C-alpha cells in the first residue's frame, strides 16, 4: 500500500514530534532526578582544609543539598581506599547541584578544600 504525499508528510511530522518529546523527557528526567556527589578526600594540609570546614555548613545550608554520610574509616570491601575521608551528598536535581557547586559562595571556599586536600569527586544520577 502506497502512502499519499500528505500521509508521508504527516508521518515525518509525527516522527519528529516523537523524537522531540523523547529528547525533552530525557532532558527533564535528568534535571529532576536525584544526583549524588561523592568526594574521596586525601588530606594534605589540615590547617588549610580547616578554613573550608569553618564555612562549608553555612554555605551548604543555603542550598537544597542533603548531607547523607561522611566516614573516615569505611569498610573496604574491594580494592584500595587511599583517602582520609569520604563524603556523600544528595541533591534533588542536577540544577540544585549546579546551584550549590558553581555558586560564588562555594567557589570561594572550594579553593581551601582543593589546597588542603587531594580530592577525587564524582557526580552520579539516580537512574530510577
């Protein structure tokens, strides 16, 4: 069965609309799913790092993040853990994380964390 030119044009529009809707869904799903910030911290200079710690709670509490865990002696199940501390934070969305992490207030104190410790940090999205 051969489709008419109008039917073919309509099918192209429908396909384009479906693709656009899938794009929007993936974009907004990522924006509104929880994101977890994991920091593995290896202390270099505790005095410099203390300057970060003096201000982090005040800055962090202005944003929508949630402190979930911090541990200086986690149980190592596999591999090696060559750090002094691991911290786990949750944010309701990627936008909330960005608001905190890239804020002028956080950037001002981040320099103390990075000068006082070697940090391996990642951000992961909740895929549920």
